[in-house]
C-alpha cells in the first residue's frame, strides 16, 4: 500500500544495521541477485553503471512475491569497454567508497564477499 515506506525501510537496513547486516540484509534484499548484478557490472566493465559513474543505469525493484528488493541493469550499452583504465578493474572496484553502499557494506561481510567472488569466478 505504501511502497515508499518499504523503500525507506530497506535503505535504513542497508545504512544502519551495523554488525547485524549479515542477518538483516538477506531478509530485505535478494542478496544473490544483487551479488550477480554487481559481479556482472565489474566483469563486463560496465562504465555506465552502479559500479562506475554516478551509480546510474539500474533499477531497484521489490519482488511482489518475496517482498525483497533487488537491482536490475537498466541498459548495458557501455559494457566491454576497451579503455585500458577500465579493463583492469579489480573485483572490488569502488568497494572501499562509502557512497557505494551495496559494494561498501555488503562486500565488507566475509560470507557475502566470498559468494561475490564465487560469482566472479563463474563469470570469468
């Protein structure tokens, strides 16, 4: 009935759960889909994406069945860049920057980080 309230709650979970994020995040977000999305953006060097410039060109979507939020790529017209500065992105590109909370907070959790790396290995 009030999707803004649910979105605000999801943002609150991501930003304010602290050490409980490992438990609370998967209750509100579809962890695996988000990890796949982030891994694909890095592996395919999407420089017009959440990962790179301005955290753009993605949707945040709440699944009506599970009630959990996930990300979806909006477009992929800037993938597979041949720019040498981008082709060599680390799997943790921008993960230390606080203004990238899906990277910064989620990949700081060792179990989530290992799942993310497993997705990266599968893609590669």
